[in-house]
C-alpha cells in the first residue's frame, strides 16, 4: 500500500493562534519571519518525496547541507507550488501544531481526513491549555506518591484576579505566572519580589482579559530542564521516544537542546531507575486519558529537577505540549549525528548580525566532518542563511 505524501509546515505560533481563535489570524511580522526562516527544521520529520513548505527559496549551499544530513530527497517548496505538484493527490497534513488558522491555511489541500478529530475546537481551544498539565500532575502525584515530587504547597494554582495573584505571591514570596496558551517560555512572568509592581499588574490584567486565568507556580531552584517525548497513536497505544535535555534562561525562555548528552548529566541529580519509573507512570497516565481520547501525534511533557531545602526533587509535569516540539526535534536530529558525538542545538536571533554572516564565521572556525555517513563534529546551519535572515537554527558538535 502506497503511503500518502506528507505536507509539513512549521507554525510554532499555533498556541497564539489558538488564543486568538480566528481562522484568519496572522502572526506579527517578527514571528512570521521566525516561522519562515526556521521552516526547514521540518525536514527532520520528513521522508523522501514529502513536502516541507517554505515560501522563500534556498540556495545551492543549503542544498549541500541537506545532502550532508541525508535529507536531499525532501522537497522544499512554496504552498502554491506544492498544490500544483500534488493536484488531486492524496496527502497527509503534518504541521508543527494545529489551530483554527492552520486548518484554514492548509484547507486548500482538502485532505484533512485523520486529522479531523483534533482540528476541532476541542483540541485547539482546550487541550493546549496549561490547566490540563495541572490535572495531569495531580493525577500522577496521587496515583504514584513520591517524596521526590513537589509537596502539596508547591503545586500550581489557577488564578483569576490580581488579588488572587497577590495572595499567592504573599504565600510563596517568589513566583512564576504563566498564561494558559503560550510556548517556548513566552507568556511567562517571573516575580522575584514579594510585591507586584505596575508592570506586573499590567501584564496580569492584559492576560486575564485575553485568556481568563493564569497559572501560578512557586519559583523553583532549578538544577536541570528535561522533557519526556511521546507519540499517541491510538487511545491505548502511546510510544515513548526518549528523554531530552534542554536549556532555558533565568526567565524560563527556551535557549536550546543538548544532543546525545551524557547520562551522567542527569544521574548527578536523580537515579536512572527513578527516570525509568517516572516514564512508566507518565505512559500509564497518558493511556485512556483526555489526550489519548482526542489527540494523535507527538506530545512532550516538560519536567524539572530542582533543589528544595538541600533535597533534590523532580517535578514530573510542568507543561504538556500536544504538538511537535523542540524536544522531539532534538531526538530526530540525533538520528543524523554520530552516536559518539555530542553537542547542542540552538536557535539564533541577533538583530545586529544576519544569520549568513554568523554561519560563515562559525563554519570557518568549526567545519563539519562526517563519519559512517553521519555528522561527527563541527558547525552546521539547519536553516537557510541569507543576508536578510535574523533568525536561524544550528548544531555545534564536539
């Protein structure tokens, strides 16, 4: 049986589009540039003959990079050209994440089929919200009590007014506020003083007006960020892809992922046995759950290792992302690099220097090398650099 050709589209603003609710939502210019300039990241999910949508073309040098990665048979093309090439051909749509705007954007293919169940309002306006991570956390900690999980007073709370935020802050002293729909550390407000300032109150009111509630958490003394990567294939079939380790800044915004990190990185804090056991618990929790009933595809659960009064603990579920995410992307990138290599995947943004100049400089200092048809070391740009690109993505292997 011939497999349908897949159409991949990079739309990491899907949560913002869901919050907006309009099928005609357009991302602000800066974010739209981010989506276009990082569109080629979807090649890591594609197979030969699949289409990755990118409106701007790429030059011959980047095509050589795709060849280096063993991905030269993936077609980078505009949506218009893709539709012409695949006229009346059955396809499977595979965006980064679904939203009303994404359903509208891909509607010209008119081949949603299996995706219909989770392009409805249920998934788009609800399952992405952080309230479900709170419910899942409660489920896990009640079914599998563990002294290394957060205590009851460290659990997140839903807050619906400035007064409730003030009361929560008074209890915790330092807190993190999260809007229900956001990604990559955006939509966060870290408050380190025990009193709200004018800027905090304005942010709170704006987000409450837009999204009705906030999630409040104590500010943990973080030791490491990690995520558990799953794929929901049916209501009872959930596949585990592995644990990824990533970095965020002090305000929780995403910086990058480690590639083939040493197991010692996490074993310094928690045992391999604990992580194995937690993986089983998360798998059991996802089976026959709201997510497995209404969603098919990749799903990442972000976790946190933190220090609590000199004791190392693990937060098993900070966030749930029912979409592609940088964690599953890092696992796909690892399939293209030598198992004895390690390094980092990072996102680039610098208004003062375009990604092309940065790429030339880094490639000269650290040219890529291959071994056994896999990347062994060096710097490799994963997005097409140009004089106009302020954003980019790359890996640096050691």
